[in-house]
C-alpha cells in the first residue's frame, strides 16, 4: 500500500521496453489528451463525455486496464460519472455501495493511493475480493484537485500485480488536476452556486445514458460496452451531445438500428 502527495510533475518519461519510438507515441497521445482536457469552454460542453474521455485516455496512456471517474455531489458524497468499460462501472458502483476502496480514500485524503489486491485486503476487506473476482490485481486512484480543493477522483486498475511507476503516477495526477481545473473554471461553474446544478445535470444524464445503453444492447444483441461505443460514435459522427442523443434513443425518437450504421454504410 502506498500513498503520495504530489505537486506538479516534472514530466518524467519512462522509456520502457519500446525505446524512443514508444516514448514518442505516448507523448503524442498525452499531448492530444491535454488538448481535450483543456477544451471545457465550448458552448456544448458535456461533463459526462469529458470525463468518459479522461477515463479512456488514462487507459491508453498510463497502462491501466480500466479507469473511471467519480465526482463529489453537493453533500460531499462521491457519485460515479464515467468508466472505461462495464466491468469497471459495476465495480465502482460496488465501491460506493460498500463505502470503501481506493477512489474514496484518494478523495478523502487528497493523495494518490496505490495497492495490490494482496496488500489491500486488510484495508478494504469487502471491496478487494470483488476487485480480484473482476480480474484486477493492482488498484490505484488519484484525486481530482485544484490546490486543496478536491472535487473527485480518478480510478486506475490493472489486471496484473505490477505497480504504476512514479512517472505514470505523476502523469495520472497531472491529467486529473487539469481535468479538475477545467471543470471548476468552465464558464457555467464560475458562479459557485451553479456547481451543484452542473453535477446534478451530469448525474441525470448518466441515468439516461444507462437506459439507452440497455435498450441498444437488447435490441441489437450486443454487449453493454459495444452499445455505449455505438452511442458515442453516433454522437460524434452527427455532432450531437451524448446526453441528448441518449435521451432521444430512450424516448425512441431515434431507432436503435440507426446507431448500428456508420456514415456511408447502407441500411
């Protein structure tokens, strides 16, 4: 079990087994991720899609098998907003229900948390067996914070018992902090009283998105993860907000079959 209270990273680069070409590839992914994290001032800014992208970028850049993001609600409790896949979403919901796990500890302490399944059994006796059963052996979480203001946490899980390196933890913390800055400074949140409204809207959107995912999965006979991928692709291909598209699908304003086709494909 390890905890660390990190400041701004010095941008260390872990060359790893891939040499310089691997560094360049990760640097490119990282640069694109930070551009996306800075894009919170668009008029059609969508909190759920923003944090979903953070989860997916974390998997691609940090060597995690799965990732997810929780935000604090107006009463200070954490709520699940985004997950890289369905397995992670269900595990994070259990983490909240059981009131124990790395994300909660990172949020309450304001520090990065990392532990293997073997080391964390004493600290999270209810959560850890479920994480192991889901195939995760290394668990990590970093706070979404701006200075001392912590507004959530980013979960990073691995299926192997291999700790995240110091460089990877620094990058994870940097990504989480940029995301937190973007959320706090987004123009709809400049008035402090609107933070609760924005979060509530995100929570409501998440409910509708889950409904749409379930409908698509059943109608198209695909997995829930594949249904979510279809939703996101359609939203981007048609320049739609993810939450609004999900609402149209749930209300049957858009037929499920339409989301199974990409632009240019025949019915």
